[in-house]
């Protein structure tokens, strides 16, 4: 909620806010259980995994790239962390090992994209299968249970009544938002997204920045993976596999341009919350899950189209005024 | 000859040839009539969609709703065949019509509002899939009538689906090479602004591109249903990525401006041979996805590196 | 003019949202199944005072005929017994999203969660929450690892029994010898993996002349299962049988075998519904389908939930209406024998 204030009052922000409020109103009408503290808390226990992955994806998309391997990176890290945890490794070490794996995943993506120069969609499509394959090989397709109870804190604990993972999400969002707005690195990310060649000529170390972007994305996927492992006390290779499309949709819904150069993490989080609320409302109202697909697709298109219309409208008015 | 070697398709074709030869040596059954027929037939739907995807990628667009469009058509066709109106003629007409509608919706939204195609098609992807799932409640439509499965008969040793695919490839290649529409597509993907100044109607071109792909997806739905003899509305999830990968492996530039149907056919065969080869070469089950991903990464890397080398050579010549 | 268009779009958006969320009317027109009716009635129930219980019947995944049959029969049980049933589940095989649904059902305040867990351990943390919230938890179809979390397990048969039975029937047609392959759903699907594992173990112990040459996933996609079967026949020319442990596999395998003109040479059997098996049993490309009645299982799950909520219990040998005599072992309610569906008895089955 506090993130809403941080959104600059841009057009997209207003439309997004309207959609957000609209869904809250519908939810309140549709089910008396929707606007209860218990339910809000449970939404914030469910959505941070997707939220964290989506803000990582936002960073990559801002550079004009894309990371289709983010979902399977999450699954691979979940499996690695799960294997380490069940082998009796200390928790901190297990998480570190999975983070190291995430850095490697990010590096591989960055090498393919930044060094070799493969279009990001295709490079990460290949690594998507590669990481999923690796997760399958490591786990033999089995789900890894018997995760030590001490690890449950990450996904099942609450601090002052707020789920820990929601706090992590907020922290990460704030940090990345500050980096994007106030730091040189953030400006470089946006510059690359706007025009990679021009920014290279003006002294941005494109390769280095892209490496950082893909590594950040993979590391965030890894954090999301660890949270999910903790929340459901199980590690599976297919974790995060179904997150990819909703995450890209949420990034776009949040106002980040898929061509790069424009965007922010705050909007992405609102986008993820909107999707989480939709499925929550439908579950509460007892509506078949099939309708969820329809609803999320429609909302994505409606919001984007509406955005575009108002934008064009504004442009035209400005043109008239300048005439 | 030199020109042929320089083409992007050539390196992929060579990799494909090496793969095929290796597989044949490893397991002679790979190069048998039945196996080749199987590889071809089971990739016809993919190939037909990939032909459309090539058009879209050349315009620097993308369509992640192709699999949903195909299943949308496949499901409606299966439902149609359960009614008394079902006969071969109505099936074909319906396949074209349904594909036209789904493709035109994509095309309209993208061209009218000038929104990035991946966003629109991400949305329509879930909408089309959602509609058929809600309609059928996930029910499989079993035992399609004989006249439906007759579409995939084998005549004189040649499976009909392959014939359809070849026809569609020919028509698509002709459209791309020899029509104003095709030239507009290349012009647009090469340089949008320049194309606009040269008098290309961008909106119309985009609309036609997505509609054409929609029609191909509709037909792919017909072919898929007739091959399988039944329809699973929740099926072929995630095929859109295979379709995109096939086109790109075949040398189509995902950033627009370059691509050929011939290359896409090679890309489709590549995907089909890998899938088939993983089983034929007895690759252990858990390793298959990993090997699959690896082959794609390697193929694309080789392709990109070759292109880079060629480009730098060209630049040197220009400097000279 | 532009403003008016914008206004229209906002209205359209709201209408879209409303129809998406409260889309019961359109749903009823397009798919007049018991499921949508329940969506309506539970909505009413959520707002007004309730008579009877609300039971959430959660399958592993919606959109699979097997579970849809359970859902329809579950609604039938709801009508017969005067309670509300919400049938909802994840649209993909994602264990975490099933956990989310359970959590939402706890929020909704249902009286009972009857769940077929996608993952035997991933669901446990939320089931703990359900228990803490005083909600009755029962499992059906599949069980959880920590059996303290649920009251009873409505069981068709254990993974081991089914796996071994599948192999017995399959081996019978194979003549207890030759190469065979198993097609599973996705490599991460726990129940299918377990069936395949027990089937293989049983074969290794009892049929030394049989040899499992391949174990392939079909991603629950018929077209993939179809081409995998073709590939298997190429890769292993001596292949004598394909055992499908996920419902899309046997029909697709039979289609491929039939097309290759090898009916009877390559044996096809496995887990599949009668309706999907019928055509292939008739043309001889499939030999047998082994399954239980998924609808009756759903019915029994709801019946059991209602009985326990009323403070009663199911007795061993009790004759449950619509289902038949059930067996009770400790905290498991076991439905019936497995059904072996062949050409001779195919017409007896309605699912």
C-alpha cells in the first residue's frame, strides 16, 4: 500500500491505481471475506514470490532485454537449496550455495546476451530449458521434502503480524526503486534500454551493466525460490515454471515498456498485487479457476489499451495547444 | 555457391545435417521411411504456425498467442464436428474463419492502438485459452468422426498433413517474395520510419500479418485434431515458444527485417529432429530437457557468431 | 469524442471485470454444469446465513477429465446431502498455487477442505493452518506425508496397489516378456512417478523376461504422447508394449500404434477413463484401461466429509449410496476394487 504513494502521478500510475481500486471494490462486493485483515495478510503471504521475481524481471526488461529463464532459474535454485538443506548443511550455507548458482545462471544469460549478442528472448529461451533440465537432473523429478523446520522462518514467519516475505519484497522494491531513480547504475540501465549503442558511445560500460542486470534478476528469482521452498516446506523442479507469463504481464501492467528504457519496480509490484487479488477474489467467490485466465488477460489488454488512448489524447491536446 | 554459404540458414542446415547423420549412424532406424514420416507429420502443426510466425518476426513483432489460437480453433472444430453441421467443407471454412477472427482481433488491437504485440498477445493468449476451457470445462472431445480424421490420411505413401504444410509454405514464401504485402513486411521490419515515408501503410500491413498468422493457426488446429483424432483443450501449452524458437533457429531475425520461409522449415525440422533424436538416441529421460536447451543455445550461438564475423568483414570492405 | 471513447472503455473495463468475477450467468448459458450452479449458490451463501456445510473439494488440477468427473459427482453429492460444495483447483500442476487456494478457502471459512494434494508435502503448512482454524481436513485420491494433518484419507487404492495392478494386467497382455516403455505425465508429478516406480519394481521382481527400455514424460499433452510413442517404436524396434500412467497417454499411444498398423503387436494399457478408451478398445489398439470411478471417489469424499461434520463416522462395510460398500482401515476409507475396463465391459461405464 505504501508503494502507491511512491508512484509518480503519471498517467499510467493513475490508470493502474484506478484498476487497483476497482478490483478492491469488486472484491469487497463479491465476498465479505475479501477486505479482512486475515485475507489481506494471506494475499501478502502468497504474492511476494511472484513479486520478487517480477521486480527482477523489470530490471532486465528496462534494459530492453527479457529473461524467459527466470521461472526455471527459480526452480533450479529451489532444488539446489532444497538438496543442500536436506543434506544437513547449515541454512545460511545452503542459501549461499543457491545464490551462487543463481549468479552463475545470471552470468550465463549475460554472456549469451551481452558478449555473444544473441537476442535476449532467444538466449533465455534456450537457458530456460537448460535450467529446467538441470533442475530435473538434480532432483530426478522428485519433490524434496523434509526441509528442516528452522528454515520455515523465511516463508511462514510473521514480524509484527506481517509475513516476513512481504517485508523482504518491500525492502527489495525500495532498494531497486532508489537504485533506478537515484544511482548512476540505474540511469545506465535506463540508458541502455533507450539506446544501447548511444549509451555505449557515451561511456556506459554496456556489458558490465547488462551482466549486473541479469545477475540481479537471477538472484531475485533465487530469493523467490527460497521463500517458496520455505513456505511450502518442499522443493520441486517445476517451482516458478508457471510464473513466467504472469510476471511479464505484471511488469507490463505496471507501466514498464517492453522495449526498455521506461519503467519502475513500484508499478510491477502493483501489477502483481492486482493479479493476486483477482485469483483471490475468484477463489473466495468460488468461481472456476478457468475464469481467472480470462479475467487476467482482459484486464491486461484493457488497462494497456486505455493507457494508450488517454496518452494519445493528451498528446493531441498538447499538439493543439502548441499550435 | 559463396552466397549460399554466407546465408544464415546454411549454418543451421549444416548442424541439422550433422545431427541427422550422427543419429542415423547411432540408430539406423532414424533414417527409415516410418520415422521420417512420423517426424514430419507430428511437426506439421508447428510448421504451419511457424510460417505465420516468420511473417510476424520479420515485421519486428511477436505473437505468443499462437498455441492458444490453434487450440481455440481445434476445440471449436471438434465441437462443430459433434453437431449435424459438421462436414469436411464446413470444417475447413470454420478453421479459416475462426483463425481469421482470432488473428484479426490481435491485428486490430496491435495496429489500432500501436501497442507492443507481446503485450496484446500475452493478453489474448490467456483469453482464447480461458474461453475454450470455460466452454468445455476441460472436457476432452474424443472420437472425432471419420471424415475429420480423413484429413490426415496417407495417400500414395505421402501423408496429407505434410502436403498441406508444403502448400502453406509455398504460398507463404510466394507472399513474402513476390507480393507488395511481402515487400512491405520486409521494409517495415528493416526500418519502420523509412517504410512509412516510402508509402507503406503500416497499420494495414500489421493487421494483415497477424490475421494471416491467425488463419494459419486455425488451419493448424484442423490438422492437429485430424492427426490425433481427438481434442484436448488444455493441450499444447507452451508451444508458442517452440514456434518462435523454430523460426529464429531458421535464421529469422527476432528484431525484424530478415527471415525466410525456407529457413523456418529448416528450423522446424531441427526442433522435430531434436525431439525425435533425444528418444531415438536413448538420451536418459532426466537429461533430455537439458540437452534440448543446450542444442538450442549452441545452434543460436554459432549462428550469431557467424553473422558477427560476416558483418565485421563487410565493414572492413566498406572501409577499404 | 475522445473523452467519450475513454469513458466507454472505463465502463467496458468495469463490465469486463464484473462479468469476469461474477460471471455466473454467462457461465450457466455456455456450460450448464453443476459446477457453475455451485459457484452461484456459494456466493449467496457467503453473503447470507448458511444452512448446511460448505465443503471445498480441491483437485490436483482442474481441466482434466478425471478430476472434472469427481467434481460433477461431488456436486451431485452436495445436492443429495444438502450441503454446498466448492470445486476449485489450480489450472496448472503448480504445487504452490494449490496451497494458495487452500489458504483462500480457509479465509472463506469453509467447514471442510477435501483435497487431493498435488504434492504430498508442499501442502502441509497450509493444512496446518486449516487445522488451527478448526476446519476439518480430509484427503482424497492422494494422501499427504504427515497423516496427522488430516482426519481421514478417502482412498481408491494405494499408489503401490495401483502400480502393481497396472503391471499385472499389462504383463498379462505382454505375455510376461519383451521390451516395454512407460509414459508418465511430467517428471515432477508425484503420483504418476510413484505408480511408474511400483509398476517397474513389481516387474523386476516378478517378470524377469520383461525389460523397461524407456520412461518418458508427455507433459500431459496428447499430441506429445502421440509423437513420443512413435519415437519409442522407432528407437526400440522390439518394443512390445506401452504403459501409460497418466490419462492422456494411453489414448494417444493407442492412436500412434493403430496408425502404425501394429494393433496387438504393441500392447497399450494404463490409467485412462472409459470414455477416452472406448474407441481404442473397440479398434483393438488398446487392450485394457485400469482405473477406479473418479466420480464415485468424489462423491464418497463429500459423503465422508458430511458424515464427519455431523459427528458420525463411516463404518467398515457400510453401504454408501451411489458408491457401494466401502472398506475402512484405520484412518483410510477405501472405495472399491479397481475397474479393469476391456472391450467386453466398456458399455457398463459412464465416465
